[in-house]
């Protein structure tokens, strides 16, 4: 028993050394070995939580801190800090709802802890419960009116609400109260950028980088701002600087891929997106982007991989509620371009489930249905698109085309006429009008030919009659 205790202590000491050296995976291994020998040491669970948090594994870190809290629950001095750390890591793991319950526990133990209100603002902001977040801010001010983190937290909520001026003011106040607050100038720069003051934002990012030239997050933020300012060469320099510091940084590769796309450098975009996919197969939207660039390259041999990328992207998007709506529209259109209209129906159906009032979603579904031969359903979807947006010419074009294929000439002419009233110079609609005119001309010529043939037969019939004496 004594040997087990000594072995466990040895593993913990080694874990401390590995943690200080930034070797978190090895530190975790040592701590788990110690806990396998003595699982009832709350402090070791706490250290495990810190290690997992440093490694970015916030869901697992929350579990370790929760175990620490449970072990200390019976103490005369309950551990509010562990409860707060559980909440903090749940928030970082995108689980704000259960985080609120842990914040309530922390507040019950230590009502004067202003950090509870800071994290409550973060959690409520993630849940878009903005008014409650502001209430938490005012409660925090009653505890400590000069707490910089309070102002920084509420600034993020205000920015999401679109209240950029108040967000700027709060971040300025946070910087005044604590000039050493991490990345406070960078956050203020983002607020200025959101309010449209791009040059002021750029100046603040540059000042932040003067103090910390190797701050990867600030370099990325400045690069994205420069993209918004159409300074693409300067933006590329910032992203390449990130790769000098961290060669395997997926965000930098992804943004360089975007720049290459804008510059029509298809080969470079393919390289960067491929690297992102290898570094992080779950990176949002990278499969869709890679498929789009491969389609732009226009090689027949790329189609099997393009289709596989799009199928995987659709499956992942349907499993993840946070996937942006626009992703499904892009997927549907790319599947049509890749020659798999039947599967594009799934993308547009998901889009309609999440955004039933989108005329573009109904239009996309209409195209997919028409291309799979479901003409009647395609016509219905096009009409739904027009009911939502009566001046939407592409839906009118598709209705005209569908009726044309069904040889319903009068209805086709009606929709062509309606579309040309809105967009007289639309080339696709004008081509349909030309087809209809050629059909009408053919009909007229056919009718004239039919009349001529009947007349000729009558003349010949008269000529050929015998004379009656």
C-alpha cells in the first residue's frame, strides 16, 4: 500500500514537470496513472483538469473539475473554484446550458465572486439571451464596479446584438481599468471593424503586434481585416507569417486558400485546402471549398473525389446543427454542377427545414427536382419561390422551361413574357423567347404547308375529273 502511494506521488511530480514543459499529453498520462492508484485525491483531479484545459480538451477538462468538486463537496469549505472551472470549460466546449447550472452552484458557495457573473455573461451570450446577460453585468458591477473582465464580456454580447458603439465603449473601459487584459486592443480593433471603422481597427492591431509580434490570433485577425479592406497582398503576408510561426496552423492555410481562390490561383487554393483537410478533417466547410475549386479546374477525373467530398460535407452538416445555412445552398448547387441532382435534393431539403421562408431554397429544390425528371414537383417548388419573391426571374425562367418541355406552349409564353417585363435583357430568358418564336414560326409554316397541300389536291381533283357531255 505504501509503495502504491509513493508510486502515485512520483507520477504526480513527473506530471508537474511535464506540464511546465508544455508536454500535456504525457502529463495527462502520468496523472491518470496516479489516479489509477488513488482515485480519491481531489487535487490530482484538479491538476488533470488544468492539463486537459491547457491541451484544449475542454469537455474532458470539465469532467475532471467536476470529479474534483464532488470529492470536495463534503468539506466544511466547499470549492467554488472547481465549480467555476467546470462552467468555464463547458462554455468553451460549446455547452453553455449546463454551464449555467454550475455557475449557480458557484454563486451559492461564493456570492461575492465576480468571476461567476463574468462567465454567466459568456454563457447567456452564447445562448442569445442578451437581456439576461446585461442583468448579469449589472449584478457583477454591484460586486466590483471596476472589474475589467465584466466590461470585456458584455462587449462581446453587445457586438453580437449589433450594438457596436456600446461594445467599443465597454472595451475602452476594460482597457482603461486593466491595460494588461489579454488582447484587449485586438478585441477593441474587432469592435471598430464591426462598426465600419476599418482603418482605426488596423491601427490597433498593428499596435498590439508591436507589443507581441508573435501573437498568432492577432496576425490572423489583422489578415482578415486586410482582406475586408481589399489589401490582399498585405493579408497574404500576415497569413504566411503565421505559418512561419506555426507551419501546421489550419486557419492560416484556409485563409491563404481563400486568397488564392479570389486570385483565380486554382492550384494554390487546392494545395492549401488539401492541407487543411489533412490537419483537421472536421474543419468547417473545407470539403465544400475543396470540391468547388476542383470543379473550377474542370477535370473529368476529379468528379469521383468531388462527389465524395460533397457527400461527406452534407452528412457532416446534417449531423451538426451549428452548420451555417449558406453551406447547404452551396452544397446543393455544387452537387448539381457535379452531376448528382438526386443527392442535391437532400441538401435543399435540409435547407428548407431550417429556412422554410427562403425563396432561394425553394428555387434550388425546384432545379434539383426538374433535373431528376420530377417536373410537376419542380413546378410546384418554383411557384413557391415566386410566392415568396414575386419578381424572382430565375424561377420564372424555370417555369417557362418546364412548360416548354411539357409542350405547354401558352404557359411557357406567359412566364417568358412575365420574366422579360422584369429583366428585358436577361439572355437566358431571351433564348427561351427565341425558341418559342421558332416553334410558332414552325407551326405557321406547317399550317401553310398543310393548306397548300389541301389546295393542290383539290386542284388536281378538278383537273382530273372526266368531262360530262
